[in-house]
C-alpha cells in the first residue's frame, strides 16, 4: 500500500527518493513500530495519505502528506 500510494501521490510532488526501494525495504519501513500510515477516506475511496514516524525523544515527524491526483483541486481542504 505505501509503495503504491507513494508513487501515485508522489508524482505530483516529485517524490523520487524511494522509487528504488525493493518490496522488502517497503515492508520493513511500513511495518516498523515507529511508522504509522494514515489514509484519508471519502465514501470508501482513498483520497490520499500521510506517514508519521516516531523519532527519538518523543518527537513525531509528519514525513509525507498528499492527495491522490484525482482529488486535487476539489476543495476538500476548504473550511465548511
């Protein structure tokens, strides 16, 4: 899941660093107890995702965040 979303979402934002990762590297990263993947959902469809990574000293980093291209420009982040 993380690899597919990284490629789809990341094309818009020019994310390229992880494109060379193997399936094993993706699995190790995604299954790490320090990594959390959050999905944005609307009517059962994935809008985009975010990755949170726990760092030393009780710090959490928002490592990645983005929408799938099909959902860009639809005002999904606008206040109601």
